[in-house]
């Protein structure tokens, strides 16, 4: 009898232990929904949208509408969160095979896949509807386009099919900047379009560094990221080549209306990336790729804050 009581107690303790790490509990918790929304990506994309909106209001006009600023933050947050949740839902099988992603809410069993799907679809639709009623049709178009590129073009189509997946899929980030610009102006001019393309041009260098760091994970999951397909050495050269394109492209924006503040920030931040990516070609290891990734990661925030500062203190020679 005593043995049965101890056994029952052991089973109860084991169940509690499993619950504490989230394995058997499957529900619709706020913490899990927050995780699959990828808050860091939300912050990054909202920064690009808000700074683009601010710069457009200063460089093109009309004056910034504070309510419009709030609306682009809300719409951008919803769009990014919904897209990320749908990415988590579709990638749940490969996430389970990768060490880095196996602890995510769906593969770890903390969140039901169907709940993530419903949440992702609902929030994505809410982003487009909210944008339509609070911003303008062009901004709404770019918000919808960003969702489409990330979910359909990148996640569903290219990610498991072609090593150029992140190159083409990177346009999803550009759409956030373009949404901010068009939310301020109601139109899209060449400068707004080129500023948006900065995200597209930066994404391969950024993501390929990460892919070099976790190459074994991608290989195990059968995802054809560039280091898996062509190896570490060649990938490092692709990263350098992409950054060689990115740096002059970023400086070229001076010819289309950007000022000295932006040029100085773009030259310094882009130059740092170039130095580290050159070093990466000499040492194409996962450890150094991680160092290069840490240098590349803040570039987008720095460059878009630089765009806003340039608009606030705009001068040219």
C-alpha cells in the first residue's frame, strides 16, 4: 500500500515537472503567442516604418500626423506578428529538427499548431483591415505585400526550395519602409522606393551570416540555405560581394536627396560591415560568422535612425 502511494506521488511529481518545462501543456497562452509573434522583428520593422514615415514628412510633406504615426505602429505590429505566427505554423516540422528552434512553442508542445494558424490569419487580416481604415490605400497595399512576401513567397514557396530564398524573401522587410513612406505622403517616389530597398540589399548579408553559424541545423532539417548548398567559403564570398553592393548603393541615396548626416552614418556603419565580411572570407567559420552577424544585425536600425536624423537636421553641400 505504501509502495502504491509513493508511486502515485512520483507520477504526480513527474507530471508537475513535465508541466514546468511545457512539454505536455498545450493551450493558447499569451506568452506563447508573444513568442511566435517574434517581438524583435516587430521592433525592427516598426522602426523602419516609423523612421521612413518621419523622413517622408520632412523631406516630401505634408507635416507628420501624430495619429498617422500611431496607426502605422499598430498596423505594422499586427502585420509582423501575424506573418511571424504563420511562419511558425508552417515551419513547425523543420523547427522540430533544428536545435535552435526545437524549443519554440509549437515543436516543444506548448502551443497547438491550429491555435497558431488561427492567430496568424486573424492578426494578418486585422493588419490589412486596420490599415485600410486608418492610413491610405497605398500604405495598405505595402502592408499586405509585406505579409504576402514573407508568408507566401519566402515561407511557403522559396525557403525549402531554393538557396535564393532569403534574397527574394527579403523584400518583405522593404515593404515595411515603403508602407511608412506612403502613409506619410500618399504616394511612392524614387527616394522612398530606394530607402525601402536598403532592407532588401542588407538582408542577404545579415541572414547568410546567421546561416553560416547554424549551418548544421539547416542541413539536418533539409533546408537549402546557401552555406548548406555551396559551403562556408563560397558563402562568405557571397556575403562580401553583397556588402560591396550594399555600401555604394546606400551612399548613392545622396544623389536622390539624402543629406550629409545620413551619408556619414551610412559610410561608417557600412564600412564596419565591409571590414568584418572581408575578414569572414579569410576565416569562414561558424564562430567568426557569429561575430560578423553581431556587427551586421544593428546596421538596419542605425541606418534608418540615420535617415530620420538626416531629415530632422537636413543639409547638403
